[in-house]
């Protein structure tokens, strides 16, 4: 049984631990399509990161299956998984995991050291183009440690794109950035989404970013509480419903907002 969506999970559960067990995901079915820009939201401990890690084949579910187009990801060996991830999925994390002593250009090229289909000159050319796309044309040869937090995250975004993945998974990509840089990083992800048709799935606590997504998936206790497919027109309406729980600015003093 294949799948026609870009990425699909069927009946996914995840239990951590052997003696003390924590059920992080309680049976999830989700489909993601090419070019979708989705945000996963929910309180701390609701299972967002666990879900993202399973979607990205960084972790295996306890039960259920994950499909990428026609192939079953959960049936792959660890070696096949590593190759699958490298070819199809880009990752952006809150802490960008750049190699500090390497330049911006070298950091972007790291994923290509494993996947070597094109010539190194072509790859370097593409890495330079991507660094230009993220506004770092003048910083190619700066070491990662000599860049600001926002610039480092831009390098991480360029790096996530180097193997032309169909999908980018981002866990709190703006978690440690100020609001202006957050907005710039969001705009950049959107530009990539529209120009390259790359699907994005973000785990975010940032209500501005979630509010602008095409789709908002709300999790609670390891389950999908709601899955809002929004058009530009309906986005405001959806957010009016979701915001009372997640919008820090609207409900700064509420007990629930402290959990975010
Ligand atoms: N490696 C692990 N071992 C044991 N339990 C874990 C592990 N990772 C997560 N959990 C538990 O699984 C549940 C879901 O965690 P997860 O990190 O997916 O939630 P989250 O919604 O991403 O939270 P946050 O917003 O705080 O990052 C939580 O109860 C958490 O304590």
C-alpha cells in the first residue's frame, strides 16, 4: 500500500522508556502535500518534537508507518534511512548546529560530503547561490563563530536546501532570535516555499509565524486536537479561534500562556 501524498503517517504511536513508560504520541494519521507551509503548535509536552522527529526519520515510531511518496520510510534499515534523510529532507533546528570553525560556505556544503551526485564545483556554485539567497553573499568565508545568531540561522537554512529537499522540517527555527530577526527568517522560509515549492513543517511557539501558516496543526496529549487548513482569507478567522490559547501578546497573564 503506497501513498500519494508527499509525506504521510498512519497510526503512529510513540512510547518512550521501558520500565517507566511515557506515551508521547497516541495514534496519529497525517498527510502533507508538496509546497504546504504548516505549523505544529501545542503546549509543552504535547508531542510536537516527537512527531517531527518521526516525520523526519530521526526516530522510529513504536507503532504505525511513515510513507514518503510511494515508499515506506519505516521499513527502511538505519543505513537506508540516513540516505533517505539526506536526499529528501532538510532540517533546521533552534540551535543551528553549525560547525564553529568552518566557514559559512563549508557549513552549507556539509550535507553534500555524504551525497555526491554532482561535481564539487557545481555544489560549491549552488552553495554560493543559496548563501546569496539568504542574504549572506558577503559572508561566504566568515567562520560560523563570526556571524550573528540570525546570520547563523540563515546559514542553517541555506544548508538545509543544498540537496534540494522536497520538505524542510524545522523545530523552533526562530526560538532564540529577536522579533525582527524572527520576521526576516520567516520571510526567507516563505520565499523558499513559494519559489522552490519546498514544503515546510515547523514546530513553533511563535504565534506570528503560526498565524501566517497555510495549515495549523494543534496537538494536545500526543494527539491532533485540530488540523486547520487555512486559505489566506480564512487564516485570520482560524487564528481568532486558536489565539486565545496560544497568543502570548493577547493573553500574557493567563495561566495557560505560561506553559508556552
Ligand atoms: N527521550 C525521551 N525519553 C522519555 N520521554 C520523552 C523523551 N522525549 C520526550 N519525552 C516525553 O514525551 C512527551 C512529548 O515530548 P515532546 O518533546 O515531543 O513534546 P513537545 O510538545 O515538543 O514539548 P516542548 O514544546 O516542551 O518541546 C513528554 O511527556 C516528554 O516528557
